[in-house]
């Protein structure tokens, strides 16, 4: 292999590595949510960037038991949500909004728990080189609250 070929190959590998890093240094993308109590996959969520503010919507609900379907129906709605979300389908619902980057975390926004209809402050932090996302919902101080670790989907 000639020196020129090696340089071309090395440049190409650096470009590929750089684009892979760019894709994993932000929460923007598709995530599998993992329940912090049952440790089961709950849903697929898509996080998007709208003028520097992140928002997320539920793309698909996962692992629904026959009891869940009997209780909530084939297409569950947010019975406990307030306002415009009340009795709206959970799939397709915007559950996170107003989140912006602050150093190595994203915060300042809100997240909705469709199961309870409650809205919490939210802080996001990338883990494992961007392959996992710590999603921390809280009321008042960030030290108190609940966290879920979401897994990036390709």
C-alpha cells in the first residue's frame, strides 16, 4: 500500500469516526426506555432538536401484557394527563420539551409520565460514550427524584 493510499484511508477513517462521535454526543436520536423498577423495556422514544431545545415523543409502546391491553385498550390513552394531552393516544405523544444543553448535561425542561399524568423537571446526561442516556425526573431539587437509563437504538 502506498503512502498516499494509507493517508487517504486514515483520513476516511477519521471522518467516519468523527461523524459517529457527533451522532453519539447528543441525546438526539431514537431510544429504548427501560423501566427503573421492572428493568423491562417500556417504549421507543424519539428525541429531536427544535432550535436548540430538545423534545421527545413516544414512537411505540413495548411489552404490554394482556392485562394492560384489557385495562387500557389496544391503543392506550393518557387518562390521567391534564390539558391537551387528556385522553389522547400515548403513542405519538410529546412527553418531553424545553430541554437545552448546559455544559455536559441537558436540562431546564419538563418530562411527562403518561402512566400517572404527572409532569416533572428533567435532566439528561449521556453515558457509555453516548450509547445510554440517564433521564432524571424530579420535583424541586435534582438530588431527589427518579432516574431511568435509556438505550440508544440504531
